[in-house]
C-alpha cells in the first residue's frame, strides 16, 4: 500500500514526524472514545488501515469501519481481527445501512477529503439513532494552510466558525474544541516553520516588549534542542482545549443528533 501520508500506517510510523503524526491521530481517537463512550454500535468513517477502529473497539460494543479504499480495508481486515470489529469498503456519502443503525460515529481527518460534504453529513445523521453522538476531527485551516491550500488531497479545510456552521445544519448540538501542540513540540527549532509552532508564533506576535521578544528568539534557538527525539512524543504533546482555538492544530467537534 502506497504511503501518501494521508492514511496513517503505524508499522511505518516509528521515527521522526511520522511518529509525531501517529501520536497526534491516536490522541484524536482517544478524544472520540471519550465522547462516544457507552455506545453499543459505532461507525468509523474513513477507517484507513484500521488501527483506530481497533482502539475504539476495545472500549465500545461493536465497531464497523468503512473506507473508500479496498486496499486499505483489506489491510485493516488482515491486521485487526476482533470479534466486535468489521471493515467494509463503501463510500462515506453512500452508507449502505438502515436508518438508526448506530449509537455513535466518528471521522478523523476525513471531512476535508469529501467533495459532497453535505451529503456525507446527511447520511451520518440518517444512520445515527436519536441521541446518537458524532465526533469530527479535521485540520484547522488557520494553522494547516495559513497561506492558502497546499494539500492536493484536501477538497476543503475549515476554521472553527466554518466547521460549527456546517455541522449545526445537521446536528442541533455541536461543541468545538481544539487539539494543540504542546510546548515540547512548539518550542522545537525543527518545527518553527511548521504548523506545530502556531502557538509560539501567536505568543511572539503578542509580545510588546522588544527585549523580551529578542530573548525569546535566542532561547528558542539555544535551549539545547539540537536533535529531535520523536520517541519522547506522547499524548501529553497534544493537549486538548477550547482556549486559543485559532492556534490549534486540529478542530474537534462533538455532535449529538436530536
């Protein structure tokens, strides 16, 4: 299976920023688990290689993972064999399930790839039971693409206001929060021009004292981060908070169907 960077492959994510990205996605799955806890049957929209579906399956009654890629689904089936987990190769805009089939659903880094996102969301709402919960995780446009779209695989990216407006058209309850880069990542010189540094860039911009700004610049360079040890990256590296949401890496939305 070709690794384009759009589907996380844990076996190929042991070093460098591939590991950072894996941990980031795992933290997003842990958030989804918290918000859909207690669900009997859960739909994973865009399951990819299935590692996240397996994580969630350990906490809920049953998980059905779907993906448009037959190759990804075949890989998921081969690697994650659990009695309460199955994978299907179907489109996220044509869900072949009856109405009210699931208690919970989630999509992690999927929404930005979908051409007809309104059809997708109407299908999710249809297959959720009344009171069902839906979690969406998608890159924050303000930090991922501050200078305009650059990812050829993304159809559209969102800021917090845009995502909330989209989701409230289909779900009466929507709560938006953010997944942030912890200071152990944001302070690294290796990522100073990458999205992880958005919090630090915002702090720099807010500093009015020129001497303090200069001190901070020197400190960032001279604080001993000569090499990047990705093994030290863990869930603590990606705090979740609704504060300073415009500088978050990812937007996390928790929705509930009426």
